[in-house]
């Protein structure tokens, strides 16, 4: 399982959560102007499982 943090075509920050089999299981649902805001969304979903890696693209 991993989070993928990226910029979309409108240069907004977004994230997607992928399962171990690389299937998409969640996404941010909205774009963020600031990378820190997108990361905060990841941490909210992550909860106490801080071992889930975040990959950037």
C-alpha cells in the first residue's frame, strides 16, 4: 500500500491511495493549491499507520 502525491493538469496537488496490488482504493477528491494541504489530507487518511509510504510524481 502507498500514497501517490502529484500535481494535476491544473497544477493542483492531489493524492491517490493504492493497495498492494496497485489498485486505486481512495483519492483526494479535490485539488489543493498547497502541497502541505494535500499532505495533511494524506495524514488524516493515514491515521496512526504512519508506515505507509508516500511517493511523489
